[in-house]
């Protein structure tokens, strides 16, 4: 490197360093002057700090009030001694700054939790459409953990519990929804359905009556209410048929002495007759008159009993004509062999099923009809019967409690009709929604 250029560079660096040190020294002197001015309490050195946003007016009013109080009342020496400046400052900061900031943070957190709850609810609705009930329950549970004040979350989870036959959980969720919204019709309807499944028709009637009162045009609520009343009637009839033991007080009992009766088994070694055919044993009440004569007793002991041969069930050999009501249908249906059920159905138009059954369609008959349709050779009768069954009065409730086997049968029937091009894809999808498969 050129020595002249090197000397010039060293000189320039030295000048720059000297200038920097001079600036630093002057800055230090300015700082010292400001510190001295602040320590003396000079008003010229005071800087006005801008107030916090949204607090300017309040602070101005507060200062004016304090100045007015200070001008009207002087403080004694004892007041100065007892006055805690740090405590007063902390209290002022908490009241004027801490509280609004805390409120803004809690409001932002609450808004975030609401957004997360709605997001989980949408995921749950998607799972419900895809019939993924357990996944939907998890989504609604997460939504409830973030927002437990929304009755829709509880009612939606109750629907999922109904689908997987967890009726007690469904009832509890509906109760929680009704505590938040006493006029929530769907909660009454779903809790009433769960009570029907739990064989509690009184509670079901109460809830479903409330649902009908809130929405008189709700057909589903009216159907479920009719089913609950029918269940109550059946349970009462069953309870009335129970034989109740008669208990008498000791002084009301008979005074006649008890007698010992010797019992001897007769015909013990006689083998019962085994029938290979399908037979039905009919039991008929027989009134036996016991004779006090010793001759009749001895004769009965000497005579062996003849085994009773069960009567074979009689089936109809000819297929009956189409019925006009549910009584005729059930009577003919029970007298036909299972393999003849489809022949009987082929004589009945599918569109007349709602008129024939009315409110008398039971889950057992529905299952047998679906099994009979599975042997159908013509696909057009399948779609006609599925549509007819779906239009009966009690079908909506019965579809909720269909077994897995029945759902598989319905799925295969719809697929068969679709492959034979007797129904379109839209009609097939509509049938799947009606049968919840």
C-alpha cells in the first residue's frame, strides 16, 4: 500500500474519532443540565405526557375535582403524616388503568372461545350428516366446554345419544338445554323420545304435550305423543293382569285344621313324545273336580296317564285377498307361512299401506315386511313399498329404533332397485334419508 495514502487514512480516522468524542462530551453536558433542572423542580423542564386513550375526559374531570377540593380544604400536618402516597398511587392505577385492560382481555378471550365453539359445532353437524354419531358427540362436547350457555349444543348432542341408544345421556342433555331455553321444542321432543325408550310414558307425555303446545303444527311431536299414550295403555294393561297375593290378618283366617296330603307321581317313566314338525302347544285351562271317594283315588292311581300330543299349527293354503285395515292384515299375516308373506304383499298396493296401518304399525311387523321384500323378484314393488312404509303415521318414530339387521336389509333393497333402474339416484338418496341408513 502507498505510504502517503496510509498516512492520510490514519489522519482521517483520528479526526473522526476526535469529532465523535466531542459530540459525546457535549451530550453528557446536556444531560447533566436537564438532571439539575429536574432536581430543582423547574416548571420549564416539565413535559406533558399525553393521556391514555378513552381516558382523557375522565382524567381532566378528576384533576379539576382534586384542585377544587385542595383549594377549599387545607390538610393538617397529621394528615400529611398518615397519607400513604404509594398506596394511593396503586389504587388509582388499578381503578383507571387495570380494570379496563382486564375487561378487554376477558372480552377477547370470550370471543375466541365462542368462535372455537361454533367451529366445533359445524364439525359436529358435518359428522351428523355422515352418520358418524360418536365423532359428532366429541365435537359437541368440545363446543360445550367452550360455551356452556348455548342450548343448541346440548340438544344436538342429545340427538346423537338417541341414535346410539344412550337414552339416559340424551335425557340429561335435553334437560340442560331446557334450563337454558324453556321453550326449546326440539329438546322437549328428543327428551320425550328418550323417555319412551326408557318405558317412562308419563314423563314422555308431559314433554311431548309441551312440544305440541308450543308448536301445534309439528307432526312429529303429535306422532310421538300418540305413541307415548299407547305405551302407557299397554303398561297399565300389563300391570292389571298381574295376580296380586291376598293377605289376611291372623284372626280372619280359617279355623279348620290343616290336613296332610300324600302325593304320588304317576307315569314318571313315560317318555314324552318328540315332534319333528313345526307345532304349537295350546294350553287350555282344565278344571279338575276331586272326589272324596277313596275308590276314585285308587282308580286314578292304577291308570297311567297318556301323553298329550301338541296340535300342529294350521297355515292357510290359499293367499288371502288384499286387506282394508290393519286387523285383517295382521290376522292373515299370522296365518301364512313366512315363505308366503311376499305373495301376500304382492296383492297389496304399496300406496295403500298408510291407510291400512294407520297408527297400528309395530316394529316387529315392519321388520317382517322388510324381510319379505328381500325375496322380491320385481324391483318396482320394492320402491313402491318402501315409499308406502315411510308415509305411515308411526314410521318416523319406528325408524329411530330399527335394528342393524333391518337397516342392512333396507340398504340392499334400495341398491337393488337402483341397479334395476326403477328409481333414480335422487330417489334412492331420499329413501336413505327417510330410513336413516
